[in-house]
């Protein structure tokens, strides 16, 4: 498979892991018109100064700053899957539970890394990281936090961990996309310093089901 086609397939697979076009249309015309619009956001690494990082950390509850961050192994995938399914029940996005084999396919990509945050003796959140443009662009492909830890700073701890991971890999810019109707996620990403630069509208063909 050509490299460009492989990368497109990976993007579709990661996108479908987080958002599903599951509503059954009444007609073929309605199916063809089904779309989801995402805000594209970016943050130059040079803007992540020590002062800015400390300002962001100051918003996090002290106990969460002690969360243990680790790179996921294959044995961690059931935990990531469980967090995802519980976390996204509270999100304002189209959603359906996913199976472990979907995550395994994402985990197999060599450019993809999953970080897990452990707090209060349990895995409480994860973040999926990816690379584009020969490693110069770092992508936050997705993030999930258990409902009990949401809006308490664990997502911010994972975001800061992503910053540090990408800086160690010498990327020039961080990017992500947020479903336009998910105001909570948009506000969170803005709090990490990301700025809008465009919107993209996806059709059903831009999502790939488990295969």
C-alpha cells in the first residue's frame, strides 16, 4: 500500500474510533448528505514556554499533578478501551462503544503512541498521539478521561504530557481537531493554547468501520 494511502487509512481508523456516524438514514439521499464538521486547531511548540506550562499546571488540582503517566503496552489496551467507552458517554458527540480489536489496529501503527494516566490507584485517562509530515507535526488524535475525573485537571495533565512527549521528538507544531458542537472539548483544547485555523467537514466515507 502506498504511504499516502496507509496514512489516510490510519486517520480514518483513528477518527472512527472516537466518532461514529451511526444514525440510520431514511433514504439514500439522506445517507449521502450525512456530515460532521470539525474545528482544526494548532499550537506551535515554540509557544509552549516554561511560563505558559506553569500557568496551565496551576489550574490542575494538586493530587492530579502526581498522576503517573506511562506509555501503553498491548496489555493496557483493554483498560484504554474501557476508559473510552465510559468517558464518551458524557461527550456531546455521536458515539457508540468500540471493541478491543479496533484499538489494536490503531496501536499497531509505528507512528502512534498512547499515554495513560494512573491516579488514585486506577487508570483514569489516556491520550493518543500521532505524527505527520515526516515527524514535524505532532497530532493529538484523541483523549478520554473517566467521568469521575473530568473537569478536575487530569485531561490537562495528559495534555502537558503530550507537549513534553512531542518536544522530545523535536516536532514543530501540535495539531488536533474538535467536533464543532462539543463546546466542552473545544474550551479545553483552547485552554492548552491551541488556536483555530480552519474547519473540515467529513462525510460518511471519511469514517471507516471496524475492518
